[in-house]
C-alpha cells in the first residue's frame, strides 16, 4: 500500500486524466499505469469508467472471428 500514498485522497487533475488516456491508448497494462500515475488499480478502473476510457488491449485477436472465404 505504501507505494500509492503519493496521490492517495487527492482529486484527479486534468493532467492525470490526460496521462491515463495516453497510457491506455498505448496498451499499457493497468498495473504499470497505476505505478506511473501513483494511484491504485481500483482508482484507475473507476476513473477510466467515468471518462469512457477503454483499458482492454486493442492488439488481441477477437474471440468471434468470421470464417474466411476460400
């Protein structure tokens, strides 16, 4: 818990949200984002949800792939 005390209880600044958007867009894992911003994973998920920021990796193959025509 000690490594998150840096921003614990502080309001999110516009710069923090911009950094979250940038890191999420770059497919940065949530654990790495939490360390870089200095927040817990739960707070990262909550703020991403509030601001419609997707945290799922975009470089994964979809599960329901269409069959290719031969």
